C-alpha cells in the first residue's frame, strides 16, 4: 500500500526526482494563474475590492468590476460594468452594459443592456434597449427600453390599431349619403 510520507521523504543515497517533479509541477501551476491574471489585465478589466469605498465620480475607459462601495456617479459609457455580489452602489450609473449581482440604488442608463442576475438588486429607473431580470433578482423602479437613435430609422414604427378604425368609419358614412342628381 502506498503511503504519502514515504513518497515525499528521500531515501538515503538517492536523488529526489519525486520532490523535483512536485516542485516543477507546483511552479507551473502557480504560473498559470499569473498568466491568467496577465491576460485579464490585457483585456482591461479592473476590480475594485470589497474593502474599497469611493465617494464622488468614477470615470473609466476599461471594463470594471466593483465588489466594494461607490457613492456618487459612475460613467463607463463604452465599457462593461459588473457589480459583484459584495458590491453596494448608491449612484447614477452610465455604462455600455451593466451586470448586477450586488445592490444598486440609483438610476441606470446602459447603451446596450442591463442584466440583473439572481441575488442582484436594483432600486431606481432603468433606461436601456435590452433589460434582463433573472428569477431571484430584485427590481423596483421603471424601465424605459428606448431604441438606439440609429435603429429608429431602420425599424418602422408599429401600426396603431386603435387609430385606424375611426377614420374608416367616417368615409363609409359619406358613401351612404345620397349623391345629388
């Protein structure tokens, strides 16, 4: 039967290929998270930790994840803003995409979409062309799903069925009237 202690202890007079192998495997294992972290940095994702508190304006030109607290105004108009499960936001929020796993108190404007995921909470008004609210999420406020200004010219406005029957009734009444001979 194999015993863990025997595999780790070097035998007297022999080299320790097992311990070298373990060290090299550990070295490559620790290198993988570092390269993963570097690839995230290369993509421009910034994380605000849960012990950080920011009061005032927060502007940026890269994707942002907030696990801490922010009060004031957040502007990431061309980027993704993620509010982590520990994030607590009391601010006006402007972003390309907003993903909420924590709490947001304030009005939200997103140019592409707003996602409130399970456990997430938004108290305030949302203006975005797409809104997704997961089961288990909390939302209190209003939603204005405006189309982008470029899309309004491409998509014709929907017909108004209530307005069409009224004008049709008047011409029918005029046809029934006798025509002067």
